[in-house]
C-alpha cells in the first residue's frame, strides 16, 4: 500500500528535518524538491570547511531502521545504491573507496571524518561515534558495481573514512560480505586500512583476494602506550592487539604494514616513541611503515579541542593557535618529521618514501632487506646493522617532541 503524502516534522538528535511523505519499507528515499534543496557548498579557507547538507542523505538517515543497540550507541541500516565511491583528489594514491559504515565507534578524538555526519544534518560530533550506519546492502551493490571481468580505472581503498573492522562488524559482517565479493574478482588493486584486530577473522578471504589481486593491508598505530591510546582512541583495540594482528597477517603471507597516522605534535611525536613503533612493526614482519602529521578539520576540532583542554592544558593554547589558522601544522614541522622518519626507515630496513605512498607499488615504502638464512641474507643483515650504526647518532639528536 502506498504511503500517504503528508508533511511531517521529525525531531531526531537535535536536528529538525521537514520532509514530505512516509517512506515505505524497502523504498529508496527521494531527494527533497529542488526548490527546497540547499546548495551543498564548501568554503575553502584556512579554518577548514563549512557544514554541508545533502537532503536525500538526510532523508535516508532519518528513515534508516535500527538494527541494534549497545549502551548509548545505536546501529542503523543505511540504503546503499552503490558501494564504490570515486575519489577525485589527485593527492590520493587510489581512485575508488569503499566504506562499509558511516560513523565509527572507535571514537578517536582526532578523527577527521566526523564532518561526514554533517552531510546528514548531524552537527553534534558525538553522534559520529554513537549513531553508526551500516551499509548492509553494500555487497549486493558491489556485485552491480564490479561485474565479473570489470576492472576499474585505479586502486580501490577500503576504510578511508571509517574503520571497516569497528566493533559492530563482528555481528553484522558487512565488511566480510564485501570481501566475499572481491574474492571472486581478479586483477584489482586493493588496500584495507584499519585499527581493528578483528581483521584476522577474515584471513581466509584475504588470502583468496591476494591470490587473484594486489592487496595491501594498513594497520594504524599512533602510539604504543596503552594509556595514551585509551585517551586518544577510546574504544579502539589496544596497540599490542594491533601488533598481534599485524603478525598474524604477515605470518599468513599477506602484505601488510603500519600507518603511524596521525602523528600528533608534542603528544605522540617524540623520536623515541616513533622509533618504538617502527621497531615493533619490523619485528611483526611489516613490509613498510608510513607516517603523517595530524591535520584538523573544523568538525574534528569540536572533539579534539576539549580533549586538549582536559588532558594537555599546557599544550592546548599553542596547538589551538596553530590549528586555528590552518588544518595542517607548520611546514617546518612536517619537514622535520619527514627527516626523522626517513632515518628510522633506514635504520630498520624499510625503504624511505619517495613522493607519495603508493599501496600498489612494492618499491615505494617496501622493506628492502628480507630475513633469510645465510649467504646473501647474512650479508644483508650485516649491511642493515652497519646502516643502523651510521644513523643512530642522528636520531639521538632528535630525542624530543618535534613540535617544540
């Protein structure tokens, strides 16, 4: 039976949304009439971006049925017409993205992706981690997006905005359903980025995907301190669990590495702290390591600034002053971080980055030296030890936070 058409005013989480009609179960939400559609615009400037509204997405989010709840966190099913989203930025080493979820329960204080909930009219930054939208139809959509034999023009990155292995994935298995589709395809260049140790559940599928495609897995680790990790990344797996997951992946023969992203000025950027992560990645069999300094969108500041005030009150004024003028920290700082990190890469046998990081290229950020027994392997070990001694004094000179 068709739903009646009447004007409804719906109050949900502080967002007043007026819409026409009641959406019948299973129907795709329709966009608001053109006359009432606000222009989705972005103001580019030193302060970040302004909130953007997409009425059709607001309607879809409002009509999404609840599929579960844990504590204050609510899980909803968001309709999915297409699983592949085109990335138009020339700075990114991939052309397509897949994000099985909107919102992320890990609740990282620095997360840049909180602005994506603003598209749905949710300006409260906390909703990004307490209202999680699962794209349960993503696998079916991906079947349509990538019919057998079709190879897209460019790499596909999974988990670029929200974590594909956040807690609800254990139950809903949206990411696993997507991997099941990809395991039946070949010739693709794929990457997965996650903090979730749950990824080891899918090693069987990952191996099948890697057999037919080029697959890279990025495990994000920002600090080895369990206490600091709990402060920064409230519900993410502790660093030791992520390293265990990395070891499981590499031991299975999968190509995986570590993203030290973001490096937070004066908080996680000490040379000793960074070296500890690189050394741990090396021991866990990582193929590469990469880092990037924190960048802070206006939406992320809503969560990060109060965190600074409460946890690092002496650092807060300077960080606020610098990030209040730009989404990035100073160019001088980023250069010093780059110099230090290249030295760490050399010390631990990783090829220094040249240009932007490419998840599909083994020569860029790939480990140069392999652990092999005797012969060339022994010579490689000696070379590695010699290189380690020559750069140690350079690292020792940088045993302080880079920001100050």
